[in-house]
C-alpha cells in the first residue's frame, strides 16, 4: 500500500523525514546529535496518500532514554571468578541513597542494542538473575536507572563488570564422579565398623552376664560341712540295790 509514515514522540508528531534508504513498507527515522531532550516514548503510524486518508493505529511505544543526567549506580555480582555453564548468576544494581522518585533499572550487556532485563528496584537495590547461563552469557555488563515519566532522565552507566562462563569439562565431571564414589565407600566402611562394634559390645555383654550367673549357681549348690567334736559317748551307770 502506498502511504506516508509519521513518527511521534510522547504522542506528538516529530519533524523527521523517513530516510531515503527506506524500502517499501519500511520507514527509517534517523535522530542525529542525540541529547537529553530526545528522551521519550516514540511510536509511528502510516496513512494513505490518496483520499480518503485512513490512518493506522499507532505502533507500540518504544522508550528512548539518554544516559548522563543522574549519578551512576554500582553493579556487583554474588559469584566471584569464573562461572560454570548451567549455574545461576545474580547481579545487583545499587543506586545512590539520596535519590527519590519512581525509577526503573535496566541491565545492559556490551554489544546488545536492547536491555537484557528491566525491573523495578526494591529500595535502592535491584537484583537481576541469569538462569542456566551458557558461554553466550560471557561479556561486559553494566546497569542504569531511569525515570518512569517525562523527562525520562537516566543515569550514567555503572562501571562494567565482566562475567566469564565456562563449559563443564570432562575432567571436572570425572572428578565429581570420583568424589561421589569415594563418599559411598567411606559410608560403607563406617557402617561396617559400626555394626562390628555393636556386635562386639553385644557379645561382651552376653559373656559377662553368663559368667556372673555361673558363679552365683556354684556358691548356692555347696553342702554344709560336718562338725566333728571330741566329746566321748555317754556311759550308763547302775546303782546297787540293797535288799
């Protein structure tokens, strides 16, 4: 369809002409010498050149922020050093304490035109989580915060933070497997030692009880000893009878 394209900023038409490099059905608007005044929500629409000039619905709004008006935040990562693929990486963006007002925080990656994530802060901190990272997540990261409403001022980017993601090597897998096997062997040995100690304790307890029982039984079965005296037997005496 033959038509004209219109670029709007915050709902108002922008005095900008589509690039001559634009092909059919596509219009490119170039903004030169970007300044903080260029920040805002942009949309586009088109309409027929011939009568009746029917206009299309506006496109989805695209927010353009220009960094540099607010103090820069700081970016920290919970993990230090290299990260293994498949792990979770959490980056925390902190904005200055003295700033007030509703803002949004964005996580940026060098070489990517759009933010990786955009979130609302909790207090002065915003946590960005990268789940199941891969080697493609390796790169330089930074963060910015910006106002939710006009004039859409944004901070300077934080200092860059480098994240290295490495693939899990075969040697590390083998080491983990070996560690698991060693732990299993130690558990089995400890279990056997415990059972042996319990058996010896039980055996000792039974033998001790049987020994005490036999001692008591032998003492009770003995007969009392006969007592021998030197007293002579009694002698009968007869008195004479006088008649």
